[in-house]
């Protein structure tokens, strides 16, 4: 809906009495409409009337009701005040007229532009009222009387958001200046032969006021010889010519004293007077004559001082002193013109005297008088009009009206960053200004109104790429040659949290040697964030993950500030070989952004496990006792030492050596498989008891070892009948395949490390439950090791060195080892039966049963 504004104006025009008029201003379709509502005479209570003008607005509200349905376009708020108002006088409530909340004036930094480098108006930011700050003299502000109105244009700017308002303040003239003449006394010499009707130029009066307050008329004191005629100049000023209405007679009256009075049209009227002293001269009947009555001359601005404008020529038919001519400016020529141009009184040359500026004055009117030197000097006038042509001598100007020096990097497109105004005092193409910025910048210029431009965001901004912009706005006119100017502003981008942290590596593989000290520094895991301040402050933490009911936070710790990764416990390669988890880096922005990286911890083995001898089996610290027949052949397998090492493959390579051997010529030891064989047959000289100490040494640095003591006893008679009794095909088959068993047993050692680790994990996770399918017997041994055993032709094939040692022990006792599946179970029963010729025959000895899982 269109908003109606009420204004008070002082009006001076023909046919109206000076006073204050209340006007309604309605902005519609880029036009300002004023409607006269009420009149009040101009008195000392004018301002009181202005403040109480709302009392009669209702008289005409119905008349303008239809205007409220119009759509307003771009409006200029117009105020009118008389000059010379008291300082502090309120002009209007600007906040109410502009529909701005008074409480936001200070926050939005509302301000006015200065007028002619001086501040005449100010805004009360508490009430929104526009009041007079300094004395306003219309004649000082608007020196040219050719202007119909003295209007001051003021720009009002606000921020947050940026808005511009345009105010026109019309300064109404009051009659505060009386007319005055340039000369208090005017002297005229008039020849007595001057014919009636002759005109004489008089010094015109000057009144700085305009309109009805300026000079209205002239009055001449009573005279029967002279009268005056009032004429109007181009600029509206009025001047008079003295007219001779009756022939003069010097003998009758040689001097005429007249009083010329200039009266203005103000209320009350003001006046000024000048004396006219007319001296009647003797006859000089020929006046000088110019070649032309008027001249029109074009002169480019900025012409050098002393440049010739024109040379006037006047002739006089008289002779002698009456023919000598002197050139001078008439009283009609303004002082400004006489200050700008000089006239040679002898030659009639008019030259440039002062700087000529098209922007100050475009046209100079002057009147040159050619006067002879006769006793009764006669004169002739010539009018000259000098037209100043414009040159491109003024640089375009750019003014920053509003500017946001800092914006966030995620600022929306088309956001206004700054507002500029451009101007050029030249005219035509010389005054047309083009404005531009660097095309590579993510900004553009948009024209908001006449000669006002907005700098807006055209492309997305990124502080991490360009943190600051130096924006140079260049204005260039279209003159020849073109002139330009520029203004540079610096725009700083504020950071927002728009970048996630980035780790230096995509995957971290960290080797850790086992038996590390708790709290040892493992690695430095860092990430970078290109944002600033709190948006780049990173916090590190381990993403929780449980392994075997153990949280990662119980195994590892990371410094949340610098990313140092520490071990919280001592790791054992034989139990844990690797860990895989994620580390997250999170910034402190709002909302926070994060990223994570995978960390792979690899436990490196140390030679920290001593080999364990599993065959021949013996109680802790006891000696293994073996009985062998004395007639054992050369190369017979006496025993096999098997040791295991839970370290890695390299550290678990075991070699065997005799640490003590009763007879080095009787027994040999394979250093790789641990087999003890006879190097010759026993003789009667050999002791009955042999003591062998075997050391099993691993391949680590330093090497670790374990020893076993084997006590061998030879048997003669009993063993002989035992040999006779065991010489059956089944015994032959068993011992003929013994080498095959040993090879299989040796191969199983390579898998022993894996078996031990699996057993350890299973034992930690759950307790073994006794088998329900087959109750264990007195001589049974149950194993939960996931190993497979097999028989081929009554021969035990086992990957476990323990079972192999049991097989050797049982066979030497004359028993046959048989594997049987347990009913409804996942175990096998390995039974030892007394050896006989047939498999179906058993002795009365107790059967030993070994139970183990599949």
C-alpha cells in the first residue's frame, strides 16, 4: 500500500501570498506528486504551525484515499524548510517517514552524507528526528539565481542489511536581504544634443534573494526630463535604463540629481537607493559604431590565460578627441564576467583573464561600450555571448558509501558487500562513466540506482584458497582521451568449519616388538585441518572395538591433543600377533567434522620362549629311564628327542646336541630330528647303564635351550626271550615302518607353534568340558588339542610329539597301540594291548587308553 507523506513548504510565487503550505508527497512510478492541502501565512510562529500540521490532515484524507492502492516505485523523500532556521529545529521524523525502527538506528549505523563538506543536518538516533545542526543560508549554498529551487540531496545509509535512502531538502528563500546597488552614486554625462528617447544604462541593483523576494521593480524620483524602463536579464535579474523623455538644455539646467530606488517583492518589502548625477555636456553628435551589434563566440574551457577571445572594432565619424574610442564593460556586465575576461580599453581585445571552467559557468553574457573622447562623449554598446565548450578535464570520481570489510566464506550468492557512487563533472560523453572490476574475482557490480552500484558476491568463496581479496574498482569516462580513477578495498573472509581433518597417511602399519614396556610410545598419528581457530583444533580418540572381551581402550591409548599412540600393556607374540582398529580425528567446530584412519599394529617376535622337550616325556626334573635289548643292531632307533618352541618360525628352529654321552662311539644324535641311534652293536665291554644328556637349542639371538637326561639300561636274557616272542610278522611290520612314523612326527613339529597358540586362545575363552560319551579310565589321557591322528597297518600316525612318545613307550613294553573311535564323540581312543601273534589275542595286562579329540 502506498504511504502518504505530509510536508510543510514555504511558497513564493506570483499570485500567492508568501507563507507555509502543507503538501502531501506520494511516490508513484518514479514520480513525486505534491498536492496542496492548506495555507498559513508566514509569521514568526511558522515552525509551531509546522509541528502542529497534523491537526488538519483529516480534511483531505478522503481526497487521497485512492492513492494508497498504487504500488510505489523508487521514492525520494522530499522536505522543504525556510532558510535561517534556528539550530536544533526538528525538520521531520526521518525514522517514521522511512519506516525504520528507531531502536535499530544505532545498531545499523545510520548516517548522513555531508553537504558541501559541511554538516548542516543530523539525526537523533534516539528519536529518529532530523534536526538542523548548523545555520543554513540559501544564498551561500545556492549562488546561482538561475536555479528554480535550492535543493540539497542527502544520502542516508544503513547497514545490516545495507540500505540507501535519498533525501531532497529544499531550502526556501525568505526575504532576509535588501536590494543594494554596486555604486551608491552613478555619474552620467549627457550631451545637450541628445535626442529624446535616448537610453542610458544604470547600475542595476543586486538582491541575493530569489523569486518574489528578489528585486521586483525600480522607482525614479520625480523628473520631467527622465524616466526609467525596467528590463529582465537572462538569469531573471532586473535592471533599468534611464530614458530621456525631454530634450535637455544645459543653459537652463546643467546638472540633474535623481534618486533611483530598487524594491523587492518580499513581505514586508525591502528597498535600496542610489544617487544619479547627470551632467549635461556640450554637443558631440556622432557616437561610435561597432561592426556588429552582437557576437556569439565559442571558447573551449581551460583556455590558457591571456588567450585572445575576440577583438572588437568600433568607428567614430568625428575627428580629434571625439573620434578617439575607449572600450569598457558596461554596467550590465556581471562582476564574474569581468573577473574572467579582460578588455583592452584601447584596442578592444577581449582576452582570458582567469581559469575558464565549463562546470562552473557555461555561458558568459557581457556588454561592451565603445565611448569616444569628445567633449560630449558618445557611446555605443555591443553584446557578446561567450559559449564555453566542454573538455574532458575532470576525472570521474568514485565514493564508497557502505562496505563490509569482513564476511564469512559461506556467504550466500548475491550478498551485497559494498555500495559505491560514481560521478563526473563533465558533460556529454565526457561525463558518461563506466565502472568495472577484475573479471577473475568472484564478485560482480550491479547498478542499484542512478550512478549507484552494488558489489555483490557472484561465485562461492573459499577462505582456504583465497583468505583475502584486494578489490580494485575502476571508473573510466568516455571522453577523448578517457580519464579514469580507482578505489581499492580489502575484503577479509572469516572461516567456517567446512573442511574435515585429513590424516597424513591413509593407512598406518606400526610394528611393535613384543615384551614392550607399558606406556611405550608406538607412533605419532596426526591429521591436519586447513580451517582456522577452533575449527582446526583436533581431538584424537580410538574408536572402541572389543577383541576377545577386551576393549581397545584397555590395550592402547592416544593423546587427544597431539595424536601420540601409546601401549597400555605388554604384548606377547605367542598370544597376540596383530591388532586392527580405527583412530578418529575430530575438530572443535560447530558442528564438528571428523575422519578416521585404520591402524594396523603388528607384534614382532622376540626369542623369549625356551624350547620345551615333549618327548621322551618325563615328570618335571626327572630322568627318563629306558630299557633296550643288549643285542640291538647297529643303526637301531633308541629314542627320539622332540622339543617345541612357541616363538616364530625363525626363533623356533631347534637343533639337538649331546651335552653328555657316556660313549661317543656307541650312540649318534641327528641334530635336526633328535633321533638317537646306535652306531654299533653292544659289546661285553660296554657298561650296562648308559647316561645321555641331550640339549635342544633354538635359533634365536641369544639362543635358548632345554636339556633332557636319558638313562639307558641293557637287558640280556629277558630281552632275548622278548625278542623271540616279538619276532612275529606284526612286530616286523610295526618296526619296519618306524622310520615312516618318525618322518611324520618330524613334520608335525612345524605345526606345533600354531597348535600352541590355538590351544591358548581356546583355554582363555572357555574351560574344557569332560566328555559325556566315554568316561575316562584310570590310564586314559584326554587332550583338547585340535590335532588329527591316524593309523596305517596298526601304526600310529600323529602330529603330536607327545602321542608319538607314548607310542614308542608302549611298543617297547610289548604292547600294541590301537586307535578306536569313541562312540558319539569327537575323540579317538588309543589303546595299548599286550603284543601277541594275532591281533585278537590279548594278555592279562591292563590296557592303557588314550583319549583325544579329533
